[in-house]
C-alpha cells in the first residue's frame, strides 16, 4: 500500500509533452478551426504596397471586405494611390474597381490580395471517403500553416515555455523535414492549455538556389510572414493579424519591395453550433497521436 501511494505521489498527472505530441494536437485543432471559420462573418482590412528598390512607391491599395460564409467576399471600400508614368504624378483613387488594372503593380497587388482572401474565407470541405482530414487541408494557406495536412512537411523542436498574456505557452521551432527543401521555417507560440497557435513567425528555410537566381533572374530575399491569433472562446482561436515584407526579383525586369498587412475583426457566428457533428478538441488528458 505504501509503495502504491509513493508511486502515485511522484507520477505526473499527464505525460510530459514533446514537440511532436504538441503539434499533433495543434494540427487537429487547426483542421477543426478551418472548418469552423466558414460559419462566421467578420471584417477584413487588407493593405498591399509595392515599391521600387530605391524606396519610391509604385502602388498601394487598401481594402475593407465583409467576409460571409457561402458567398463572395463583399468589397465595402477600396482606396489607394499609384504612379502615373504619363503625367509623372501620383493618382489617388477611391472606388470598388481599382483603375489601371492592367499594370504590373495592380496585377501583383490583386494576386497577393486574392490569395489572402482565399486563405481567410476557405469554405468547409465536403466529406470525401478518399481523402482524410489530414490531407484535406494541405492547401490551408498562410493563415493556417500548422493544420494537420501541413505537419508532415516539418521537423519540430520544443524550445521551452513562456507566458503570453497570462497564459502558459510553448515555444516550438519548425524547419522542413527534408533539409534540402525550400519551405517555411520559423517559430510558433502554442497555448499550453488548448493547443492553439498564439503567434506563428516564418521565413524561407534557405535561399533560392544560385542556378535559378542566375539563369532565371528570380529571387525572393527576405520573404516570410507572421500571423497572430486571438481566443474568441474556449478552443476557438482565429487569426486577427497578418504581416509580410519581402523583395521580389523575377526574370530580370520585375523588381519590387512588397509589404502586405491584414487585420480581421468582428467575428460573429451565423451558423448554430452542432455539437453532434463536431469532433471534440484534443485536450491535455488525451494521448497525442504520433505525427506521420
């Protein structure tokens, strides 16, 4: 009897978490949150700027969007400024359809913005017997880089713990599982109670190979991004800010410094929760499934 009591006294209530066990739970939660996001309306504020390497502004566009499930993103306001080569002066605009859409900078800005909007408003995927949940979110975008379908690409290291806004948080470093791959690397702060990301910081794991930079004239120095998440309620964390700055050099004639920022606010659930259809969120009391 004394031996049993002694063993209970020194045995922790929960097995100590490893980087892989933490991220396995995060991946499951992120997959669930991606689907849950399609049940919410919210506001998205996106700003994209392109500049010449000398720092001169080429074009900027600032847009406000009403995001709603099952519908096209509604443009509420779009304003900006661009350099008119003919008149050699800046032109301001405030319209839902931006002017001079055929220009290089207008195309770059629209492409980056549309990619971000698609990541923000990804519809819930339909059940597919041939496709597991872990694979269904492989294209989860920059806002959800740690969904289950993404985890197999990375190797994780637990760096320690810190406190963020009064909550215990894990520091996790991630790098490509294959060292020769060019993919995201960085650090994630993970809430230790609900296994949700608090912040994710990324950069390219290594530079584009010299042969490509030389022969094709293509490079993306400094590319990376960071995402901040906010807790709406228990086990529900959504992205609230996104930021990226990088230099774009393509085919010897596209040379731009790009900055992108986005803020999401006013999350409101419009689809009633269906507890019977929702999978429970992994918690500390559950054993973590191993990463693939």
